[in-house]
C-alpha cells in the first residue's frame, strides 16, 4: 500500500474538451462524480491500473449506488481512460501525469533531506595533521611510505588496464555497436494499422462482444473497418495512431456498446448494406449443375446482363421481361 493516498485535482479540469462533452451528454453532476470515483479507484492500485471486467464494474456501481450503464459510458465513451481490451484493464493518462509530477517532487524532497534527516557528520581524525606545521608522527610517516608504494603499483595497473581495454573492447560496447547498426522497424501508416486489426482474431472477437452489434459485426468486419477509417479522417485522429495498441484502444472506444459512435456506426452500416442490396441485381440468382437460374428459370449462357432486379428471362421471346 502506497503512502499518502491522494492525487492532485487540477482546478482547470472542467476545461478539458472530453469532460465537457461528457457533462453535456449525461447528467453533469453524476458523470463528473463517476469520473472522480474511477480516478480514486485507480489511485489505490499498483501502477495506477485496474481491471475493467464487467462483473467488477457492476460491483463498483452497486457499491457506490450509481447506474452501471453510466459507469460504462464514462469509462469507454469520452476518451477519458485508456482501455486494454485484451487484458481487460484500464488506466487514466490524467492520473499518470499528475502522479508522475507528485512522485518526482517526493523523490526530490527525500534527496534534499526533508524526509531522510540530515546527513551524518564525518568524524574528525584524532591525529595531528602535518599541514599544521608540526612534526609528523611515526604512524603518519609509515602511512606516507605505504601510500607512495600503492600509488606506484596503481599507476602500473592503470597502464595495463588501459592497454587491455584498448586491445579488447568490452562485450557491452560491442553489443551496443552492433545494436546501433541494426535495421530500424518501419512506422506503418495508421490506415495499415487499422487493416491489421482483422488479423488479431481474439481481439476482434472480444471487441465484437462488447460492441452489441452481434451478427452485423461478425459478417461485416471489413466494412466496419472502412467506416472506422472514415471516422478517423473526419475527426483528424490519424496523427495519434502510431502503434497497433493505439488503434486497438481507439477502436474499442469507438464500438463500445451504448456509445454515440457505436450507434452512428450501426446506422451507417445498415445504410451501406441497404445500398449494396439495392444495387445487387443478381441477389436472387443461383447456380444449379453449373447453370445460372433465377427463381427456378434457367438463364442462357449468352443472355445479356439483367436490366434490373425484377427482370425474369423469357424462354419464348428469348429476352428479359417482367
């Protein structure tokens, strides 16, 4: 358990755009209270990181007599917290920042002796220093002679050590030199990072479960990622997406169940699918024994394309008809 369980609450906290958005879309007092409640919860945890498993959030909401859905919205919807959906953990960049400043100040206070006491005084030698102009004692003479012998031996040792260091570079220096010449990993554009989300199967399955989109998410992941790209461009968020973890965190917040962005995604997705179905004039076609059929009617191999979705091939007139 850490000492001094507190953190700095900045007076301009309400000027933050994300907090202002949260207070405008929810009950302002309740939302702000839940936000501070979550900060206090993180403050007591190691590395200021806590679990966001649904059962724990539900228990927290019950303990403090707040709405569970409101807790989920504050946690996921307004970019106030960083969520790791794979580990089901969350943290706060605000708390990390103020605690880093507090810990640095505490460390400086300890180094300055404010909490560690004054440095111990060095005991004075009982012998009379030669620099006072008095005759050196026998002990001082003997020590001076021993000191001269040690210095002569040490100079030889230093020369040998320097020669050895020049001839044989240390393992650490060789590894450092080799590391400096290693290939650098390319930084991928954020569009590529979004495309890579589909390769993280376990993450996408977990994200789909938390989205509430159900079969829509399972069947149309590629289209969802394209809509997600349009959202990033619209709000100019690409500059902050440098690593796969950044994209995962943003995508998890984007599709969080009950969020404004998730509702918008559902509406956009359904509209895109509706437009796709209307343009697909072959949606009632099937293939039987290698032959195209439309509602049971065979379509000749040399038949021209169907003019519209309701056209049926007329075997007598050899043309499309209604």
